[in-house]
C-alpha cells in the first residue's frame, strides 16, 4: 500500500479553500494549535455545514464535543460542570 504524505500547511490551505470566507478566521485560529475553544468551534461549525445557529440545535449527545459546544446566552461549561 502506497502512503501519500500530505504537508500540514498544504492540507490547511486546501481545507480553507472549502470553508466559507466568514468562517476562515476561526479555522485559522484552530489550525494554529493555540486555541482549544477555536478548535471546538471550528469542528462544530464544519459538522453543522457552517450554519452557526445549528450548533445550538445539535442533537448528537454521542459526539465527544457535545458538552463543549457553544449555546447562545450561556457560558462554556467548565470541566467540573460536565457530567458523563
């Protein structure tokens, strides 16, 4: 089996070209590795087809990021507030 190695920078640029312009800043912050909050936001945004309002309506409690998603008007939960 031949493995194709993809350069991370190239993979990021390729993904950026597929993301709506309004969402690219969030993805760039997430891809920089400097913000876990941006990573969660970017993942949820991608999962919901880049429709931000849909993140609040997420119906997949099996997703490992479900307890961390942003809900309008509520602060993000702390580790101690999340029950498994």
